[in-house]
């Protein structure tokens, strides 16, 4: 019996250790259309298309010159909220779009 104990112990330890895994952190893979919001809008308010100036398309927000505050400054919208013309910059499809991400805020 003593001869089998180290092997049996090794099997028990191997099974025990394989039962646990390290949690995997998922990266944000959602691509947003980032817009500079040029008027005063609360974070959850719909933005008028005329007040949203296209900046870039990215999974991360662009750097900006927002001073901080409570109103939207740079906001990200999903492709379902945006019209992408064959030429020219993308724009919000109507005045009812609410930002999916707001990376920075400022007071107007």
C-alpha cells in the first residue's frame, strides 16, 4: 500500500489542480463611431445630428480636449445609430440617438 500512495496522491493533486482555472478578462471588441458633442446634453439624452461632429471609429475613445464636467463631450455610437455615406464623414441617422459610450464630459 505504501508503494501506491505517492502515485495516488499525485493523481488526486492533478485532478484537484485541474478543477480550477484562471478567469479570463475579455477585451472590449465593440467598435464605436466617436463624435464630438458640440452642445449641452446630459449623459443619457438623445443627441441632435447637427450637434455631433464625427471624430473617428475605434474600440477605444479618442483623446480629447474636454475640460471635465457633467455634459457629453465625446460620445460613442454603435453602427446601428449612424449613417456611413460612400463619401464624407459618418453622421447620426436622426435626432433620437443616445450615446452607447460617453468617454468624457464637460460643462458648456
